[in-house]
C-alpha cells in the first residue's frame, strides 16, 4: 500500500469509516442459533445516550462546502485503495468461500434487521481486530460497505464470539456513524482548521467516538443475546490470548474498577480519561454493557420475560 493511501487511512477513526446504504440486499440466512430476529429494530432503541445527544448536536451543525468536499474527496480515494488492497491480498467471504463465516454475517445482519449487508473480508494479521469502512455521499452508490476481520481474531475467538464482533461492526452501520466521526480522525491533521474539525470541536468529537463504541457493544449484545459471549470476546481481544479465561471474573473486575474509580483522586480520574483516546477502556465497556443487559430497555427490545 503506497504512502498516499496510508496517510489517508490515518485520517479515519479506528474501526469505522463513513456510512453508505447500498446493495446487496439482505438474504435470509440459514439459522445457526435460536436468537430472536429483531424485526423493525431501530438504532434509536439501543443507541447509547451520549452517542444520541452528540449525534443530534453534530447532525444539526452546518459544515462548509470546503470541509465537506475535502472529506468526501479523501474518503473516495481511501475507499478505492482499500477495496483494491483487500481484493488483492485478503480473502473475500462468500457462499463459496468460508461459507460458515458468510452465514454468520448474514444471520447477524438479519437479527439487526439491516436492509443491506456489507462485504466481509478476512485479512491475514497477527493482531486480532475488526473494522468497518463505508462511504457517504458518493455519486457511485453501487459499492457496499466493507467489514474486515483478521485471521488472528478468527483463531482466537469462538464462532459465537466472532459473530458478536461482527455485530459490533454492523452497529456502526446501523447507527450511521459516518461523516462526523470521520471528522474526529481529521482533528490531528493539517485539515484541523476546517469547520467542526478544530480544537473547539475535538473534545466533543472524541467523546462521540467513545460513545459510539458503547452503542456498537450494545449491537453486539443484540446479535448474541448473551452478555457472556460479548464479554468473552472482549476478554480474549484485550488479554491477547485464546487460553481459558473466566468471563465472570472479568465482569467482577469491571465492578471493582468502577468502585475504585469513583473513590479515586480527581487527578487520577483525569489521567484515566486521557487513556481513552479512540476506544473506551476494556473494563469500562464490559461494565457499561452489563448494566444495559440488566436494564428494562434491553429486555423490552428482546422481549425478555422476568
């Protein structure tokens, strides 16, 4: 990948590009579990409150024509390069290539009642990771969004955990985490002088990117409908190992963290916040997700009876 493409990729926030609602249409997958299909589910039903508030704020703020043009032009070049790079050096998942993984993606999209399904690629990498790339505002709307999972992620996680991670990535698309989140990636570049990119907006954009991860963790839970699966996936990713780990102990660790943070010196709390640059701290995410799993809001969505 050439230097120009690499520099443009650095403009994007980790794990998400901008949204494009494009074909292909969703197909009915072969069911591998008994999870409920959440027909009619809307992002507003599971979006994290901070994500919702900041989405409303930034969606109403005007962008100049110069800023919009610069961002879309950059993303268009990125999309071309990434798609070609993936086709040349990764494995495109299809009914004839890794069919079980293909069905897992189809099933996750069906559970979230998505109108379109992104292309799925497996990328060779020693790092367990997944990310989403799609574009908004293209003149050519024929290209679907892209989800990439790495080989290390597939080797480290169970099939159910992989599907939960795919659900997280689909959450970015379902919630339309698009152009404005991309602005957060531009905030540390020479383009920071553009409207809604400079230092005044940088803090809010950073908070939004963190809140977006909470929303997508909820999407992962809606796909798996088992908090231990999502927590287990996080634990394996953050621990960096596929060895036997205790998910319940990790949840207990998140509770211990929250209590200690609550009692900590303000300077310590400020330092901890500085560590959350692009993604919330692992135990914070598990704690947030467990709280939502126990909430009436979640139970109403999946129609859980007490």
